[in-house]
């Protein structure tokens, strides 16, 4: 498996993987399927410290991870948010570890001190996955989302790189 920065011709694969997560449920509160041009619009708004990394196996994108600024307010410039998604057929095979390691290395290269991950409490696999990389749960937002007829709680997880300072 290869990890690399996205290319514009990856946008459809990124959308397809995300759409599969939306349809499966329990990992995002997004309601509508994304088209490749919507992924392109997200990327177009990136600043120089935001990106998408893709996991590619045998010329096929099987997963992706995003680094995006936590807020555009200047005081948050050392904080970012990350997310990772894999095709359902590619989960549970250890690929996530490789992508997460690459994503966190890129986070450090971008000079972020604080990383946030927001994870549905109903997704314990993702919570455990992030904890293996040093993320800790710092709070639960109760009933923050309403999706598919039920209230959902979100765990706020953080990872701090103390060696990265302003």
C-alpha cells in the first residue's frame, strides 16, 4: 500500500469511500452523498497547511485522511482536525495504522501542536483506534446531532505534540 497526497483525479474515489460511510451509518452525520466536484470544492478552500492523503493499493484508492484547520481564527493556528475513512472492504486489515502514521507525520510537518478528532460515541472501533495513537477523550458532547431518528453523542479526542511550539 502506498500513501500519497491527493491528486484531482482521486476526488471521485474519495467521494465514493465517504458515500459508503454515509450509507453504512454510525461514522458520520452527513446525510447526502458527495460528488467529485464537491470534494474539489472542499479542497479548493484549503490553505497551505491542509491536505488529503490517500491510501492506494494496486492503483486503487482504498482510503483517505484529511488534515484541516480547526478554525480560521488566528488563535487556533496551531490546532487542526483529522479524519480517516476506508472502503468497507479495506477495513480491519491494518491499513488504517499506516495512513494514521502518515497523517500524523504530516500534521507535525505542518507545525500543528494540537490535533482534534470528533468521533461518534456509537463508533467504539474508531475511539479505540485513535487511543492507540495517543489520542485521549477530553469530553463528550451529548445529543449534539440528530440522525436517522436518534440523538447522537460525539467524543472529542485530542492529541498534543508538546515538542511543537509557536
